[in-house]
C-alpha cells in the first residue's frame, strides 16, 4: 500500500482568515484563526493532488481516515512552551555564537563581555529566545573538546538564564547537562541527537524541551554531494521514526520542536524544496523551527546580488516561512527581521 502525506496549503491571513474560519470555509492552522487554509495536497512517492478540504469526505475510505486525522491534528491549538506563545507568529530566536569560527560571525562576540551585551540587544529588539552555542557546526568544521566548548559559553549562560528564555546549541551530553543545571530552557542539538548516544538519556532525565533537527552526515562532510530520492518525504519519515523512538524510550512530553535543517546535508535545490513545502511538517503535530539566516543557499539563489550578511534573502525567506505558519525563526539580524515582519503583518492585517 502506498504511503500518503498531507500538506496544508492555500492560506488566508488576518481579518480575512478570521472571517472565513467563522463561516467554516477554512480551518485554523494550529488553532490560530489569523492563519487558516482551505486546501490540502495529498502526496505519495509518485502522486500529488491538491483538493479542497470540503472534498476530503469523497476520498477512498483509508485515505479519508488518514487525512481527516491529520487535518484534526494540524488545526488543533498547540500548547505554549512556558512563556513562548506558539499561537503568535513568529517567535524570533536570536543567534549568539561564542565561537572564533562560525560561518558569518565567528570571533565577533567571543571576547570579554561582548556575547552578553549582544544578547541583551537581541532581546531589546524582539528576540523571544536566545540560542547560545560554543562550537561551530558550519560546513567543514571539526568537533572541539567539551572543555573548550564549556569555557566559551558558561559565563554568558549564567548571566542570561536568570531573565531570558535560553536555548543551548550543543551536541554533547555533558555540556547539555551542565546547561540544564544552570537553567537553560531548551536544548538545540543540530545532530538530531545522534552525535552523543547519552544525549537522549539526559533529555529523558530532565524532561526538558528540545529541538529535533534533521542533519545528513556530520558538519565536516555533510555538504559533499548530499543526495536524496525525495528530500521532503525522507525528512518527514526521519522525524516520524525519531519521534517514535523517543516515545518508546520514555520521552512522552510534547515539548519538541522540529527543524528540517536548512543547509545541513542539503544542496541549494534541496533547501528550496524544503522551504516551498515546509507546511507538510505541520501534520507531525509539533512546532516548526527554521534556521535560514545568512545561509549559503541565499548566495546561490542571489548570484551577483549576494552580500556579506545576506539580509535581503534572510528577510524574504522569513516572510515566506511565516506565510506557511512556521512558529520559530532562528536569525542573526533580529531587529531587521522584526522590522520586516511588523510591516508585513500590518499590510496583511495579521
């Protein structure tokens, strides 16, 4: 039997969305009446078809049941993560790299008190989460020791966890446990919990929210000819399999954020396909995080119009992601992205 997937599409926004939801012509995305949809794309390995939600009842029995269950999950309201309101789009995650070698800002904030000051400026300009990392995972990077990583981040972490929602960007279980004991709120392991076998045990022990990211390969080699038969469906299957594994070992909470991992073992073509089809991941029932800030795919698409910080490409990708209902955006340029979002939301009455 073919495996089928459900991608919601044809979105409406703001006042128009509220009106259509009230008239029962559209369904709210994640319980948010300000963004709704009236169509779904049904996908299999060799089949795609977009249908209005009112025609779901005319599908074959098996497919009707599956799509109906996923639609119910997609339209149901998501619980907040503490102070993180998932029904207000989007939540901005500000990037703080306390490294000498990250791809766009390595060495900029890893000296003296610069990381802490930068974090405060990100909060002031609208970051709801601060994502702090001490190890670069850019393409071609090599792992560093836990000792070096902890020395880079611990002082800044201690200051920031007192008043902020802090995400710890680390692949190592000992760093993760130290961070949890300091008071971090979310764990962001870009390896998809595969770098360190003990990480899952730590997440289970402390029952802490975490980001589950898709990565193909290790940072050192992940961009050497990444290959997929169908990048969207393979990533979806990866999440489904990983979440089932986590459930089986005792992680029962729903405080999981999924991240398809733009630029982590993907070509420019793969990254574009992921962005265009990002709404398929709503049917997994978890909030979606996207890290598109300053990424290489922007350069590849922009050609001669590339720039040092790729702000134009970051902003346009961010706006597109919001229009697909993505709840969390991980960005470097918090003020500029927030500026664009505020103007955009006013223009569409969101």
